[in-house]
C-alpha cells in the first residue's frame, strides 16, 4: 500500500511562470549523485505551461536542494502543436543524452476543447536544458488517433522502445457536476506502440487499459515500470461521479493488463488536506530498490506536488 509522505513543492506566487500550478511531476533519478530531479509544468495565471525542475535529496525527497533558475522548456512557436503550453511525461537516458518526452497544448475556438500531442526534447547537459527535436509532435494526428495523443511512458525493452500513451476516443459533453468544472471533456484510454529509435513510432496500436465502469470517461498519464518480470502500470482514473484517483494494473507482456485499482492504486486522502479531493498524474520511480510515487493533489496541481512510498503488507 502507498504511504503518504507529504508535500514537496507548491506553486509560488513570487515566480510568475509557476504561480498557479505545479503539474505532472516527472522523476529522473540521479542515484550516484544522491538526488532526484523532478520535472514539472509550471502554470501562471495565463494557464500556459512551462517545464522546470527541482532537485531533492534522494533519501528525503521533501528536502529541496536545488531549483532551476528559469524554465528548461518553453511553449512552442506560434501555430505549433505546443504553442499554449508544455508538460513533461517521462525522461529516458539514450546514449549520452536525456530524452524528455512531453505533451503540448494547442487551444481551439471551441470552449474547453484543446489539441494535445506528444513531443520530444533532448538534453546534452544532463537535463539542465533541452532543445526540441522538432517543431512537430512525434505522436502526430493519424487516422487511428485523430483527437489526442498525450502523456507517454517510454522504456527500452527487448531491443526496441515501447510506449504506453493516452489516446482519446472523442470529446463528450457532461452535465452539471460538482467535481467537474467544465462541460466538455475528452474520453480517453491507454494505448501501446513501439519504435526502433524512440522517435518514429509504429501505427500498429494496441489498446491496453480501457474504460470498464459505466461512469468512467478518462484513464491517462500512464507510468510503466518492469519489475520482477512483470510490467506494472499506474495511471490517473476519473469518472463522472469521482474526481481523479490513481489506478494500477499488471501485465506479463505489456499488452494484456489486469486492473487492480484497489490493490496498487491510491484514493484521495480521507483527511482534509492538500490531496483530499483528488490524487492524479502520478509517476512511480525505483529508488534504491524502493518504489516512490510522485503525484499531484487537489485541483490538478494547484496544491502542489507530493510523494508516497510503497510498503508491502
């Protein structure tokens, strides 16, 4: 079960680009150097995300030991897929560089509707700065995925790159609801694809985590690790009735998954706190043989980033 350990980082009103939200924590473990770098998307009041990071002590992630002086990835150029904000999804070491897979936002004229596709940025200085691989997304709009190809989890496995990503089934209108602030939302699931180089991805797609309960409409922000011969996935789960919570599934091959949300997932805190309304956008990192979960709480990161540790019972 997950044991909550508290907050790490909150929005800072004195820093304009992260004054409102610290969103989508993404961990890069520097075990030999004794720290974890947590990338996140900082939002100001314009709701345009920029990627920055904090460094925390590896043995005590509540102890911040460094903060980036400015964002390491800015929104894209006018008219590009990420012109209205960028958010990190996962970091992968590829040869002597770091690949930051991220998702970019582009607003439309329809209120509440936005385009979200995944891009790639590359660092040559150990993750202190990044350059876009391309002005175009690496997961573009295709016939099989016309609406949204968003937050991704990538690993090298069996001589290839494997990716699990958020894929939309379409957009839907939802009536008045206390836990949903808008009327229009995407319905989305988790899909799988592969690549030989981590950049060009196959259109041979496989649905991995699908909607099961009748009121579910969103399963996204997958995080996949391989441990003990099993693939383990954590994801953000939402329904018309329930705000975000973190779900869990296991697989022997990374394609066919068994959901066990109540066993490996996490619900909002039963006590009034920063994560008592929702828990979401979690990423699990293996740190010195232990599992750490970095996640957002209430209002999609407006209350900050915290973490939990896994305890086998």
